[in-house]
C-alpha cells in the first residue's frame, strides 16, 4: 500500500515539474517515490527477471539495443532516458504501463557507482558489463576503485550471472568472482586506464585485444565476439549486425546486447533484426534545427568516447561545434580535454562553446586548431562565426558533454527517444 | 634531432597521467618553441629507462597502484636521481609530487618510500580534497599571478626544512598542512595543481622554462589563456 501511495505522489511531483517547465519530471518523480517508500526499488523489481547494463561508455545505447531485442519477443520495461541513478530506475519502473504485465523482464541501465547499491535488492540479476575508463573523476573516483567496489559486491551477490567484456582487464577482474559469466570480445580502443594488472599491479602485456600478466591473470576464454561487423556465436555462426547507429563503439554495444538477449532467452536470429529499429539513442546522432541550420547532435563526454568520435564526424574540412560544460553530471574537472587528441582537428574550424569553452579554447590553442569561442552560437543564423559557412546540404556536427548535449537537444526540439 | 635541442621528458604518462597532466608537456614544448627553442619532447613508456641527460622531467597524477608501480620502477632505474644531481629541472603534480618526497600512502594506504629528491612527507588526509584550488605564490618575484587549478587527492603533504612552499592557499586544500600549496627545492617543483597546471598558469610554465634556459623569457600572451584565467579566478571565492 505504501508503494502505491508513493508512486501516486511521484506522478504528482513529476506532473508538477513538467507543468512548471522545470524538467521532464522523470527523475523528480522517482525521488519522491524513494523518499516516501525507501524499499520501492526492491518491490518494483520483485518477480521480474532483471538485467543491469553498466559501463563507463555505451551503457545507454546497450540498454536501448537490449530493450529493442527483448521487445521483439515480448513486453519489457526499461529506463530509456539515460536516467541511470536509483531515482531514475524507480521512476521508470513505477510509471503506469498498460498492457505490460508486472512479471515483464526489466532491462535497466545502472550508473557504475550506483550498481553495487542496487544488487542486493534484486534476485539473481544478469549483469551486462562493457568497459571501465576515466570519467567524472571528482564523483566516480579512479577506475581501479570502481573495479574494486564491483568485485566485492559481485562476490557477495548470490545467483548473479554476467555477460562481460573480456577485453577490458578491470571488467574481467571484477566479473571474475562470478561463477556464471559469458565472456565476450568486443575490443577496447581506450587502454590508457588499464596499463596495470588489476590483480597484482604489474604492467600488463598486450597484443591487440588479448592481454595477460606475469602473475597468471589473463584474458578469460571468450565465447562470443565482434568480428568485422559480425556477431560470432560460440559455435562460429556469424550474424551480420544491421545497425543504424554509426561507429565501431556501437557495434561493440550491439554485440553486448545480442549476447545478453541470448542469455535472457532471445536468440540472435530475433535480436539482430530487432536492433535495426534503433536509429537514435537519447537524442544522439539526431539531426535537429538550431540557429537556422540543421545540426547533428553527438555526445562526447570523456576521452574513451572521443577516441571513437573523430571517425564519426563529417570528414574534414567540415567545421565542428564543441560544447563543454563541467556540471556535476559532466564531471567538474574538464582537464580530460588534454587526454583527447584534438590535434586531429587541425584541418578544420572549431567553434568552442558551453560554460567551459575557455578550457577547450586553450586546449585547441596548444593543438594549433583554428577556433573561436562563442557563448551562444545558436541564437540567430548570424551568431555563428562566418568561418563555419552558411547552412549547406550537410548538417553541422555539434558535440557536447552530457549536460551541454542535453541542452542542445532540448533547444533543437529533439526527441529524447531513449 | 639537432644536438642543440632541449629534451623534455614525460615520465610514464600511461601511469602518471590520469588527470590530463600530459598537457603540461605540450604546453612547455609549445611555449619554448614559440620563443625559438628547439625541443625534443619524449614520452617514456612504463619501464623504459629514464635518460639522465635531459633538461626537464615531468611527472603527473595517477592512481594509487600506478603511483607505487612508478616509484618502484624509478628507484630501480636511478636515471631521474642522476639527472637531478646534474641539475635537471623536475615538475611533479599530485601523485608525481608525492613520490618525489620521502614517503606517501600507496596501495591500501600502506606507506611507500619515495625518491627523496624533495624534502616533503605525505600522509592520508581525513577527507579527500576535490575541487578548485587557488593559491598566492610566495616563491619570489618570478611569480606574480595567482595560481589556479583543480585538485583531486587524499594526501596531506608536510614540508621539511629543505623545501619551501610554492604558494599560500586562498581556496581549496593544497598541501593540507600549514595553509600552503606545493613545494620548491632547488630546481624541483611539486604541486597539487591539475587543470593541467601549466595550461592554467603560463607564468609557472615560463618559470620552469627559465630554469632550463638560464634566463627569463620574453612574454608570450595568449588571449584564450587569459580568458580562461579570468573565468576560473572569478569562479572561486578566496578566503
């Protein structure tokens, strides 16, 4: 009864927040539910098969793809807006969903720091673990600390099983305590955060995706893998991915989703075609109208994400707008900009915007990238520097940190499609 | 590379580079080249021998295990200590600052001996210091501008008699001992300023370069750097 009263109050708060224009009302509703009924999460997932998707990069996309795959086989509940902290999960589970039975499986994106707190409230969850890299160091902490927290809670969670990226040594080490793991090889373009063996602290030996340590800790035997755009099953069967999302990082996300779906009873013959329906995730890759031109929105929130970004941008000399904020959800320290090889943009013009545009401008100065800072280039067509050129046949690429990206999405009237 | 090139060595950036400190090498290289000096920047992989004949050495911030791995490798290697004996300039940030000292808390808080090149001792702070750091330099006339950066560490660093403070803390924690930030001893300078520190404090970058070159450098004003400093200085309230 307490849960029902709490969810009604939560809906009221969410509606009020929307009416007052203070946000989409989603997370505030969840906060109200949790304040009224602290046990809400446990009660809302009771009787459901739960899959938690967690990682530093790709968790929103993997969640979206896994939900699409599962949705092809039957009803599913999911937190499709990237609201991945407890209040967001509670809000997703508590909203009225006509026609979806209370036993429908839940595919939930979980923030990597909150995942340990959520596990004890679930029964035999499936974990889908992608990668760990430096991000929001002021809030999340260093990568090795996150891996240690994961490992100790995984060891203490009975019945847990996992689909995990064997190519990431921190993920392999954390998930190594789980008896039932399906290991997947999807690659790991950013290796700067896994130089040392998570088990003994010595320097790891690496060979492409493979890695090992003198102490005996090594990459686990892989069952599934991503190979040249195909999912390869343990039997060697190949399923070409049919994605409408760009880049190899999204192929990696898709393979994690295919293997997780298989673990939940949905085979690749069903999941692979189902994932082709996803064309945009939380507004990423969407083209919106901003400042009198068409703008393609991209999320670039940390060095690992940026490692994939250069290949997704329209080819040089196409200009690019980069919006940098450093609010709580972005991480308050934007010094990670110096870990991104912005020298690669030397043959383009960059418009630096966002609250921390000056940090970016200094980085671009020392990288010899032509640029200008503009507080708000989207007010009118003339607010955009002349170097960008007039609106043409191709959309202008705009890359933002999490809150800067969300702001562009909101102003452009884009859909937060999950 | 010509004989005359100055050699700037970034020590194990894969271990000591978690907080964008790799940018310090880039800033020093670009600022020296802008004044007409030929620079050979060198980034050492972990375990690669440290050349003892370079002009400037950089050590950045890193995670606890990486810091311990770095200090043990450096002690065995001995190249950095030989370079210091020969008068090289050393710039250490955060973990790289702590490991230049006598000891620091390493993995799981176990005290780890440092390289003893800097007369400082680091112990665990009761609460991790995370946020903007603003400090007023006290090392003399060569630094006149406030130092600005971002700190993220759990170390409290006490200066011994041979080391002097770099600056007095106006906002944030810094060394966490006696209200000061950083340490200077001869041509070795340690600090908790990330940002990276030399991107946000060009005067500090030029001070290190003047130690290498042996004379002050002509001014190099970069509008974006000044705009960043103005914005960052207005974002903190000094005490």
